[in-house]
C-alpha cells in the first residue's frame, strides 16, 4: 500500500502527459482554423454581432486564441519541472507562460467574457475565470520572485488548472450533448461553469492532500 501511495504522483504525471498530448493536438487544430485571420469559421460563426458591431472584438479574440495555444504548451512544460538537458528550460518555459498569460491571454479572455454567449450567469463565469486566471498566475510569479518555490508551485498548479479549462470546457460539452441533448444555449451556460470550477476544486484537493 505504501509503495502504491508513493507511486501515485508518477502515475498521475504519466496519465496527465498522455491526456494533455492528445487534447493539445485537438486544440492546435482548432487554433489553426483561424489562420489566416478568418471571421466566418467555428466559434466566430456565432459571434457575428460582435464581429460587425465591435471591431476591437476580433483583435481581442485573435490575441486570446493565438497566444493561448503557447500558454497551454509552455505551462505544461513548466509544470513538468524538467529541463530535458537544456539549461534553465523549466525556468524559461515558466517565463513564457507567465508573460503571455498576464499581458495577452488573460486580459483578452476577460474582455471576451463580457460578451460570452448565454445569459448573465455565463458572462459572470467567464469574467471570474479570466480574473482568477490572471490573479493565480500573478501570485505564482510573485512567489517565484521571492524564491518561495513551494508556494510558487502550488499557485502555478492553480493557474494551469484554469488554463486547462479550454480543454475541459470542450470535454464537458461533448459529454452533456451526448447524454442529455439540451438546448445549445443551455449547454453553454452549464459548461461556462463546468469548464473551470471542477478543475480548481480538484487542484485544491490535491494540494491539501500534498499529492502535488
């Protein structure tokens, strides 16, 4: 039993890596749909009101989409805490993650939250998500600067759990549509919360149990 308990972090890391690799590939395919600057594909097809009436919306959208894929990858590499034989690889991956997220991805995502599909509760969810995403990342940055690496690690996990909402939101959408066939707007209102709340609760549990 003790041996199994000791191996839990390693088992989780392997499963996490395999799962991340698959879903990152799917997210990359979605991102490539918007290259070059296309306005009538995928998500933007249902955001034509914003595209037409708010010219700035597209720039926030493209900023969010184009930077978030690099945030996802650099965050994953930083979370692994490996240098892969390269000097300061973990540190540099973390720097890329924090810089892109704080300056581009989170602020643009927060702006988009005000125009989220669904009712006011969907908008509230994405605004909270964007705010927490920025805050948890900034706390991780602060603790790294202070060389408090235990706290830095915990806050990075919180931040990355919110980063993964881009993946878990889509997973929940597939599950809910497959089993319950609800109205499309009802789906959006549900996954607006399901995309990130379970993630952060799971991370808090793992931190409390000192598994990560």
